[in-house]
């Protein structure tokens, strides 16, 4: 199963990039994982929030196929404990899901067209995190899920 994380904008902080790289490298042992960074929009000062979300969604759609299971990381989504998220990943593997695409939106969230296309919404927390930090947190949780499924000692419960 291929897992892709699509994000808007590059990461500005080196320590976040270092953490992301660490977990992406660890994930290579478990699954086909890729991080797809879509460049920030230019001249956003001239755009309304809604128009910015629409333009970002158009860019995101270019990286999604009709066969992908699309899951938006969204504050209105379902929350999972780490073990539950591991079982979610396992269920998708058992169901022979070929590709899951998780999406982190821009600073104003998602355009309605992405909500319509999404198969599911997942929330990592009721708290709000920066769009850069959430990448690291999410990738670490994917790694944690696989370590749980393999019975490795990374996760303590």
C-alpha cells in the first residue's frame, strides 16, 4: 500500500525538516511513503480566503487520482488513539487499498471541493498546530502505527 502526504508550502524550520526526514527514512522499512509538497501560492494578499482555498485545492487535485482513498487532516475529523490508527492502517491493508492520500491544507483549511472528494476526515488533536508541525506529528504517527502493527517496542501502552 502506498501512503502519500500532500502539504501546501515548504517547511521553514530546519528542525522540523530534520524530524520529518528521520521518520520518512524509518518508514521505508514498512511501506511506500512519500511526501508531496505543493509550493505556496504567489500574491495571496490579493486573494480572498475562499479564492485561496479554491486555488490550493486545484493544485492538490493534480496529485490525486480517482482510485486514491483521500483523507483530509481536519479539525472536524475523527480522532484516533495511536493503537486505533494502527488498526485503521491495518484494515486498509487487509482491504487491499492501493493508495491512501492524506492532505494537510493551507492556512485557511480546505475548499468545499476537497471536502466533497474526501473519503474521510481525521483530526490529530482538538488543538490547533502549525501546518508545518502537523507534518512531523502525522508522519511520526504513521511510523508509530507500523511499529505497533509489527509489535516493536517504539510505542508504550
